[in-house]
């Protein structure tokens, strides 16, 4: 099992880091200032001019669509080669957009590359690849436990040459972005089919009659402008049957292919977040003095720092193993590892961020440092793409199968 970075990946890592160091990290505060005070009135949200400048520069430098392994559409990088780039981008949570590598656009583009019709690719994939529009994925519902997607109540029923969509979705990330124009909606098409053949994915332009953004949901009091997380209602929304991706009943199949790479991306970005938190922790521990000593020499802070280093490196290696297996045997050969990283990476990030907050005292929970915002981001990802409990259940299921086979012999 070789985790070494290819020459192409090493080159891209150096270029992405240089771009981050030169353009994005020094201008984080300016970026947030351009967005203005955080609030839930998404109709007044605006795009940062800085972000548009970064996107133009990144595209001109060939640092664009790096997540797509297909050279026709992206940079031709494997999951192993893209993973360290996601970590570098993760140092600043909004940085991925500058390289057109931010969720949920990445997953939606992957779906269209793999399953989209020529018409769908022309109309929606091409502008997404260009970064001229953004997108949303409508899956989670407020009325049911959405960790079990078979609970889904929203419907997308075929009527003649149209699909009629009804239901309510929430935590629809990115729906508040001024450039968000298209969504992928997952709903029930045939409730009598096999439980994994009932659902379809349908492309829904946001300006279609019957689509209504009801509100934006705050995360620990923050609205995550300019993307947001919306609650959206669909009332007798009608779109052409040609908007169904890959055909009726294939929603679960598409979801499995969509979520595997996305979890690698999320976890590597979280490792970037954890590295940043550890940097802040160490800088504070060595520069701040209390009771006549640097904070690093008080209490168990050296143990905390050492354990943070160990935890981050373990999480990275586990994520790289999942990426390796996805590249070599595919998503279905890496299900245990994908679930494992989805449990490990957010919890490691939270542990390190919490330690950094603690050593910063009151400053740690303020906006003078990025730690409070990073904590909210990492905590959300213990729920996004499946909560810990679901992934632990999957890991236990596959682990028990090894021994059940031996027991029954």
C-alpha cells in the first residue's frame, strides 16, 4: 500500500499551497468583511468580489476542478493525489470554492459526469465546471430521520412527460448563494418497488414554480453566508422527465457513487482544519505566560499537544487508506474505511479545536480567532453525510460478517 504522492500531486500541492499563502490566507478577514454582518435574510446576501478574483486567478493558473479524476473534465488526479490538496484547502473552510472544488458542487458535478445525459451535461454540468453557477443537493427532510434514506417522504412522480415533485427538504447547503441555480432532488418515485429502487434523482432549476426557500437555518448562531443551509418546500413542482438523472429508480445507486469521494474530500478538509487548530494551539502555548510559565509548561498541555499530533496523523493515514482503496478496488471495496474516516476525522478535528479554544481562554470563543467558526464547521460534519452512529453501525456490520462466516462452518 503506497501512500507516496505522485510527481503530479507534489507539483499541485506546491502550487495550491502557494496560492493559498499568497492570496487567500492573508485576506480571510477582508473576505468576511465584504460579505458583511452575518444574518438570515438570504435575499440580501452577496458574492465576495475577492472570491471572484481568486476564482479567475485559479482558473488561469490551471488550479481548477482538481477533484475530478476524469481528464476530460478535471485535473486527472486520483483520490490519493487529490486528498492532500483538499487538506491544504481545508485550512480555510471557504477556500475550496476558489478552486471550484467546494461541496455540494463537487458531488453534483461527479453525478452529472458519471450519470448525466448529454443534454444535462450541456445545460448544467458545463456552467458548473466553469464556475459561473452553483448548485444544491436536496436530500435531508425535517419530518423523518434522514440518516435512513428509505424514510424519505418527498416524492418525484412521473406523470406523462413530466415529473411532479412534492415535499420539504432542509439543511440544503448552498441554496442561499446568489449564484445557486440548479438543485438535485432525491425523492420517492415508486413506493412499491424494492426499497433501494424506489427513489430517483431529478434536476430542479431553482426558479421553477413551486420551489420556495422557506428560511435559512443557523449553525450555532451562524448562517454561513453566502451559501447558507435552507429549508425548501416543493409544491406541485413540474419539470420535464428528461430531468431525471439516469432514469427512474436509480437514486440509491447514484447516491452511493456520489457520497464516497465526497467523504474523502470532507475528511481531508477537516484534517486541514485540525492542523490549523494545532498551529494556533502551539503558538498560544508558547507565547502566552501564566503563573510565570509559558502555557505549554502548565498542566497537561504538552500531553494535549502530543496527542493532537498523534490523532491528526492517524486520521490522515486512515483517510489515505480509504482513498487508496477507492482508487484500487472502488467504493464498494472501501465501505468500512469510508465509514471509519467519517467517524474519525470530525471527532479528531473537534478534539483539537476544543483544546485550542481552551488554551485561548475567552478569546477562543470569540471572533478574534477562527476557532469558534471552525468548531461549528467540524461539529456539523459529524452529522452531514450520515451521523457517527450510522457509520459505526456499518463498520460493526462488516466486522461481524467476518466472524459469522467462521461460526457457521
